[in-house]
């Protein structure tokens, strides 16, 4: 793995570059645990219960959608988010990792 600021090699588990002190941008390197954009979008549209936000790690929002789904509002919210996920308007998970196609 290489520092995105100074370009020198840093340890794979490093969060800060030992050469220049800048935060290492992990998204520029190999990403593990990336969530699937398609899976998240389909969970949102097909289920509409906030399950896609549990999947992406937005637990608070997921619980709100789950509760709202019992009065119909949650499904519309999930549907909009599902479309936003599939079109790329929502493109990161709760950790800020980009979703894979
Ligand atoms: Zn550096």
C-alpha cells in the first residue's frame, strides 16, 4: 500500500503515513468488506423495511424506516433511497466505503 499524499510505501494496516503524517486514504487502495450497490438497492426497493440500511450499517435510520414502514411512509422513503443507491446518489456505506457495482 502507498501513501496517497507522498507516494511512499506504508504498512497495510497503517491509518497515518509514517513519512509525511497524512491520513492514509484506504479507499484509494484495495478495499475489503465493500457492500454491493445492487444488493442494497434491491433490498430497499423489494423489501422496503430499511433492511438495506442495516446492510449498509446505518442502523439508526434503518430502525426509523422499519417503524415507519408500518404506516406506509417508510416504504416510500426506502423506495427513494433504493433508487438513489442504484443511480449512485448514495454511494457509500456507514463507514464511508464506496459501494461496489
Ligand atoms: Zn505520506
